[in-house]
C-alpha cells in the first residue's frame, strides 16, 4: 500500500504518537473533552427549547454542549502540543531525541504532524459523540444542516491549528509550565481583556486578528455577526491558520538554529 507520507517521515511520526498515547495521564487528558462533549451535549439537548432560527447560537441552544466540548478539545490540543515539545525540555530528553533523530527538520515535522493528527482524532470523536447525543435527545431542537456541518468541519481544522500552536510555543519557550501558563493566561484572561478595551475605544475590529477571537469566530458559523471582535467565519479560519503557521515556523527555526 502506498503511503501519502514520505517513507522516511513515517517512523518519526509513529514514535512521536507513541510518546503521547503511551503515557496514562495523556490518555486521560485526551478522553476528558470527549466525556465533556457527551455530558454537556446531553444536558443542553434535554434542557433546550425548540429550535429558533433567530436565536444564539445559530445552530440552536441544544448545541451549546457541542461548543463546550469543542472548546475543551482546543485546550487539550494546545496542551498536548506543549507537552510534545516543551515537555521534552522539562524532562531534559530533547538532546537525546535529537541524537536519535539528527535531522531536526524531520523531527519538528513529525512532532507537528503527530500532535495535529491526535488532536484531529480527539475532535472527531468528540463531535461524533455530540451529534449522537443531539440525535438522541435533541430532535426538533437543532438544525442538522449546512451551518452545523460548517461548525463540525471548522472544529477539526481549529483543533489541528491549536495543536501546532501549542507545539510551536513549547519549542520557543523551551519549558512546559511557562508555556502552559502563557497559553491559558492569554486565552482566558489577557485576550478577552484586550477585546473589552478595544471595544471600549471603538476599535473592536482590530482584535479580529487575534487567535482566540479567530477561534471563536471560526467555529460559531456566524452566530455573532454583530460583534465587532469576531471576523466572518472564513476569514477567521484563515487568520488562525496563519497564526499556527507563523508560530510553527518560529518553533522550527528555534530548534534548528539554537543550541540545546
């Protein structure tokens, strides 16, 4: 069978994936967003009223649990990326890894690819679980149409982007705990504060280029069209891909050019 990946890259991706799934805490971390998606979607599907085309979110209140599950997936994807790279520096194993994989270009590619693939798999399972809960407990309370399909597709892309973002940040900072605090502090405190300040000064459009704003806009399927701080969905996804690419390239450059 012909592989779509270069043959010399497959062993590296396999090794990096095994590093993740072989550790029990990592497996529990990967299972957490799936469990949250199941429970949250079941609760919101049972409690929501009939589907309102003019309501928020645009896919129906019953799907709020789906968004909560996807938010957990994005956080876990970023943490997984940090663990894949920054965790090596914390355990002081990066030099040993480079010794056995001296081509740093392939090493970084393998880390990004493995992390993004695992994040995609977790996102896909979480979304499938949420859809099953919606079909079981939310009939007539949501619309299974183009908008929901856009949300599900965007969720997969965003999960992969945050995995690469986390891995790139881990390579740049060369620490696990510092990268985690930076990412969580930015996502849940600093960037929302920037939204409020920018909106207060009438410059909310400027923050549409920030990663968390792009994430929310990318998976909301136009639910917040009147909000100044969110770009249209296609543009938001492009912004997030650019962020992932820029941080990923910066992390690659750091590992390739700086001494360990």
